[in-house]
C-alpha cells in the first residue's frame, strides 16, 4: 500500500448515502490527492473521481414489503459479485457508507479475509434492532459516528469508534442564505412558502407523495397566498408529475430539479418525510412537519423493533418532540395541513425552534471530512 495513494473500495446506497460519501471522498482526497476509490456509488461520489461498478440506486428499497422480496435476489447477487471482485484484488480499505443491511454482511466477509473495514454512519441501534451490535462487531474494524452519544455504545461493545460530526453541518452555513435562495427560485420576500419533500426513493414517494400532495391541495384552498415547491430527485420526475396532476392539479406548486437545499433555505416551513432530509431541514433552521407511511407489514415490524418515542432525527437529537411527527394513519391531509398552519401562524414558536436547531448545528459541526480522514488514516496505518 502507498500511504500517499491508498486504494479504497466503497459502497453507498441511495441519494443520502451518495451525498455523505461524496463529502467524505472530498475530504480524503484533500489528504491523499492520488487516492482511488471504486465500488457502488452515485453522482456526488463520481464528481470526486469515484469509479462506480454499480449505481447507488440499485440498493434503494422501501420498508419490509414485496419490493424488498422482489429485489432480494438482485441485491444479494450484486453483493456476492462485489465481494468476489474485492477479494480477488484486495483494496487497502473498505468503507461502507450507511446501507447497513447490505454493507454489514459484505464487511463481515471482507474482514474475515483480512481486509480492514470502516463503516460510516452508525446504524440506529439506539433506536431499533439493537441486536445488530453483535454483527457489527464481526464486521467493522472502526465505526465513524455522526452523533456525539454514539461512540460510547460501540466502545462498550469492544468496537473502535470515533465521533466525526455530521458532514452536512460543515457544508450547510450557520446563517441560512434565505434571500439568495428565494431570489434563485424567483420568490419575493413576503410570499409564504412550503417546501414539500416526500423522499428520494421510488417506494417512499409512491407511499408518501399522494398524501403530501393532498395536503398541498387543502392548504392551497385555505391559504391562497401560500406557494409550494417540491424538489425532485433526478430521474424521478416521470413518477412525480402524474401524482401532482392527480392530487394537486390546481395548486401553485413548482417542481424543482433537485435544489432541495435551495428549497429548504427559501421556505417558511417544510412538510418532509422522515429520514436524513429532516436533519438537513434542521440545519437550515426550518420549522417542519415530519410524516411517514409504510406498508402495514413494515409498520408492524418497525413498531415491534423500535425503542424510542421519536423517529425524526431532529427530535432524536433534541430528545424531545420539538417538531410534530405524524406516522401511518396520523399522516393524513387534515392533520398535516393543521400542523403546517400551526407553524405559519406562530412566529414565536418558529423562532424558538430555530434557536434549538442553531445549537444543534454547532454541536454537529466538527470538520467531519478531516476527523473521518484522521480515523481512516489510523486504520490504514494499523494495517
């Protein structure tokens, strides 16, 4: 191994994993300009010179439903073939970015054959499926944790771990560029705006976007001055447009090509699906209504495995219901519209939650790329 040009393998699934992995790669390439990385990834990683053998969206599934069962063989085959390829020509290090159901099994195989493994983004063992700590012990040489309470959990289990902060906290400015974002979206300062973010995967959009758009239609009738933007992940416009025509054909809604950060910076409130995007919304200091729907089977499994009263990352970090969460049957247009209006009609409450989110931003801002690179360098040197 050349310490100036390590050869890495990486796997990132879905849009959020690609975003995190792209930020991590950028930091590592600042330290090791000749670094090479290959595996499974998306456009953010490709922009950093990553060579994708399979696209990241091959790993995107939603819940515990027939979609997972239908795609199990395809995903299992990809993991086996990737493992074979990596063991035939071993990298200096493997980094699994999120996607624990895919990555932990691959990491266990690689680690057993002498490949050092790092996992970036702790699985939520503190929230559900805590028994995975044993599998993580077999799979991971070093865990990179996004949240400050996580490393102690791993250290207690004999797993090396580092708190590296959240890379989004480094890239999103402490002071929200609201005026610039509104100008970019063609919005005047006084126009109230709701950002609608129903997720980035086909499965979750199919489940959640209809009720979000029904909420938009209801709000448009109640508040004619309210405007709406919905960022669409590249490649999914053909899925979203028919849903808009079916559920909110007359609402003043603009579909954006990506631009989720501009939408969050510009909006007054966001209606948002549970996931990484809720943390992005918190870092943009946006009042939000978190909602999520799963298939009935997936919902029952999640309820049995869950430990915490919160599902949204901002609430988990705050250890409090600082923003409303509406799940399953509670995620209906009447309730969601009422929650959005409650934020719009209470400036003092909005200011209070924005201050809490600013404190959260400071806590998570740790120059993640450098901290993660320092931890990765220790693993490489130990090799």
